[in-house]
């Protein structure tokens, strides 16, 4: 998380908590010519459009008042989703036992990405199991990570 993202996270946290949600992550990204401030929220009963609107309105008011970003940007508030990204230590810790995809800055054991079960996370080391083989990966070598939801399970219900 960048310094700006951390600052906005800290400003947004009490608002999100007060509204009864969990603040999952904050991302400030440039896509093409546009900048986006993305606020990801979660709730044990899921997130719907009304939840996002409620949080967006309150955070937008706060951002207008504090004005922490000097450039023009688009505010987006959404659910962190089933295939949520993993960026912070607590994200990895919560994903232990889940199927995840890791992408690397450079190849590790000849692989640029790997998918498997996150068996353990400690001391910034990810232990991933794939085909009964364990891979040990430093978090600093990971360019992106996300939980992989098994969509086939929905078809079988």
C-alpha cells in the first residue's frame, strides 16, 4: 500500500466501520489517462449496490473536505469480491486454506505464476501447495495475488 493509499485507508476506516462494514483495501491507480481511487469493502452478509452507494457518499464528502489527492480522479466503492486480491499481510493470513493464484516479478522455479492452496503464511513467506509439492515464495517476489473461486462448485449446487 502506498503512502497515499494508507492515508486514505486511515481516513476511511472510521466511516466504513461506523456504517457497519469492513474496509478491505484502498487502491489508487492510473488506467489510460484516468485515475481511480478504489475502496473495497466487505460484510459477512455480502455487499450490494446500496451498500456501495452509502459508503461512497460518506467517503466522497470526507474526501471533498480533506482533499488528499491533488489530481482529478474517479471514486469507486465496491465489494472486494469472491476472487479478492491479496496485498496486505492480513489478506494472506485470511486466505490460508484457500486456492490462490500468485504472479511473480520474475520466474521462480521456471514459473511466472502458480496456482495452488495457500498452506501457510508467516514471516512474509508464502507456502503454497500444488500437486502435492510445496513452494516457498517470498512476498516481495509476488507481483499480484488473488483468491481463486471455484465457479464449478456453483454449477453443482
